[in-house]
C-alpha cells in the first residue's frame, strides 16, 4: 500500500518544493541584503553542523530546514558537517542516523559532506600560530580551578599563574600534549584574551583539552581535541561559509567566534547569526535528557514514537513534508518561545488527509449479528480510497452477516446527543445498510458481548426509499474476513506543557505520563491491509491516522497511531470546557 506522491524536487536535493515561499524573516533579510550588496561575491553558503552524540530531533529539523532552505532560496549551497571533536560521546551509529534523517527530511548536500576532524591538522597549525603570536598559553590548572578563577557577573576573573609562560615553553608543552605525554585534564590550552571581560566566553577560554579516547574516524592519531568554539569558526572559514546560522545559546559565544576568525590566518570571514531554538510543549528537547530517558528505559529507544526524535516521528507516521510545513509555519524568531505541539500535529494531519488511504478498522470490537441477513452471503462493498484524492480510486470491502463495531458506538442507555447505536435505534453502517439494534447478549458478569440487529435491504445505497433519515453512521468490519492487529495508541510523553522548566523545581522525569502508551490487542482491520508494509500510512475511518510499525510482519500486523482526527480533539476539548463550566 503506497502512500507517496510524485512531487517536484529541490534543485539541490530530493525534497519537495514548498507550496508557498516562506516569509522573509530577519535571517533571510540579512542574507538578501548581503547578496544585494555583493558581499561574499553575492555567494550564499550555509551549513548544518550536528554533533554525532545522539539522534536528531524536531528542533534540529527546524535548523535543517532553515540552513538548507536559505541556501536553496538564494541559489547557494549547504554543507553537512559533523562536529566530531568529542570522541568519548560520539558513535558511528549516530553519524549514520543523522545522514539518514537529513535525507529523509528531503535535503541533499551533494559532495559537501565534511567532518571537523577533516581539519584537525589545520586547526592545530593555526593554534600553534596563536601561541607563537602570544595569544594562547598552556595552563596547568584543573577544570575546577579554572572555573573558580573565572569570576562572577560583578567581579572579574583572576589570571592563571601560567598565563605569562614564555612562548617557547608553551610551544614545547603543546607539542608534548599532542604527543600524549600528559593525562586527561592535566593541562589545557587557553586563549589569552581578557579575564576582566563582561563576557565570560572571553575570559581566556579553553581552546584544546587532552582526551585519550579512540576517535571513530581518526583512531588514536590524536589525544588532544579542539573545543567547539575554536573548531566551529575555523571549519566555517575553511569551507567558505558565508552565514553561520546558530541557535540563541551561541549568541554570547559570537565574540569568541569573531576573535578566532580575526586572529587565525583563515581564508574567509563568515558571519554568525543566531535564532531562537525550537521548544515544543509536552516534551523535552535536550539530547542529554532524551538519552537519559532511553537509558532508564522510560521509552523503548531513540525511535520510540513518543520521542521528538526524527526517527521516532518517522516511526509514528509523520511525513517529511509535514515537518517541513511545520518548520515554515513557526518561522524564525529572535526570542525563545514555547510552540504548541498541536501545530505539529495539525501539519501532519493536513498532509495525511490529502494522501493517506481510508480503511476500516475496529480497535475495541463488539460482535454484531444481523439476524435477517442471509447466512453465508458475502457482498463486496465499494468504498473510495481517499475522497480528497479522486485519482486514488476505490476498493472492495467484504460485508456479511456477522460484523464487528466499536464498543463505544453502542450504549444500552444512551446519553443525550448520542447518535450512534442503542436498543431500538437505527444507524447507518459506513457505505452500506441501515441497521436497527433489537437486543444485546450479556455474559455472567452483565457485560455486553454481542448485539442482535436487523437490516433494511432497501438501504443498500446508504439511503432509505421512504426518505427516513438516521443521525449516525458507524464503521465496521466483517468478522470472517477481518485481520487481527495490534494497535499502539500514543499520547503526550509528559503531563505538563513544559516539563524541563517547571516552576515547582521538580525533576522533569516526575512529569512522565504513565498513560502515554496504550497497546490494544485483538483489533480488527479490513483485509486490504494484508499487503501493508512498514511505514505505510492510512486513516482508520473515524479514528485517526495510523502507520504500520516495523515490528509488523505477515503474521502480526502492528499499527502506531500518528495523530487523532481533528474533530475527535474538538469533541474532547468541548467536553472538558463543559465540565469546567
């Protein structure tokens, strides 16, 4: 069951071109002005620089769409560069996942895949020049001592006792650091800038630290590794990046970025511009916290469909088009804000409404016997695959005497405005006959196990010749033809909108939602889904959008709920408002 559609491609990669051009936000205004003035020769070059120490999440998707989008819109290029300067936390697993996720999101970097480790030799040479120029020194202080001497917001930092070492001694010690003579943390190399600066990042920041760890690309060639601020600036300059787009936490680091560019013999002068990172309700966006959830077993892994990771969203059934639409809608801002996850859900709901085939499925089956329907008779009911897409055609669904409907579609004592099935009430079965409930069968505990109904053969076309109307239409599956399935219903991972910044001071894990996953076995789905493959997306009529999970097999169909139908949420919210009133 294929759900992909033929769409135009980006000039620079496989992603569909957005339906409408994104608004000219402040970053695009800056880029447009630079292009117009001929800065950088009118050239635009951006980069997406993930650290390979975890899986990408929806916040990274915003940055990916921004960097690749700006490059595409201005006829430029966007590099994919791995910031692989911390071998203790990095893994090839993360590298492979990041590459796959960026491609899945719809972008391509051509032959511009780079790693910070590509530049280790050059960064080392530039750093030796800084030492030679008296702008860097080897410090013997421990990390705690350096932190203690940094000062406060109202007090300047104190100079290291090693700050004025002779250049020759610093060069010798740095070479010996590289040769592996010292243990981790025994020495660091610091920039000599200004210990009295109001910006902490300029108070002699560390440029290199010792780390005896095997690197996934360079092996044991290096035991000293450059820090991010040093590496990032030089890598941008070596690649000819024109606009280095970073999130707001790097705003205070910009003076150091500029200092590195100004004091190293780099071939170009990129500009760093900061934008607000994405914060999404009912989740956390810190890779450290996400890793903790995985390690604690609070989720099944990085690709758990409750996670905000791209692999998790993909497994849940989100489409790359919907994520790009979401990124375009929330835009690019200069101030931090909290975005409602409902906006993301709306984006995927709209996308799947256009492309997802409709199918019949019953999650909590209630057996129905149509007593006046001929035994052994089977009809083929023709239903549209997707009313939003006439080209999707129709399919045949079997109908017979014994059916399953949803338990929620029957009430023995119906409340007001309940327009579904009840004793003596007539409803329409989706795409076929009117039926009337004539009785219910109960078990010893008084629970209803089966309904007895009759049907009106004259209503085959979905309407009655005498003009009578019914207020309710419910879905169904034929008992003898339905396939057994497991359905996983996902809800918010946390119970509060902002678990990482709760004012009560409680740990974010205390807000984990114990009802974030409900696994239903014994569900019934129409037989056309026998050919469904992992990743296929469908709409279970009246229930929501679902995706076939990779756990699914020929013997065991497994579906993940991607998102509910909009009207379902509207009904719930309205009910909640009434309760409050």
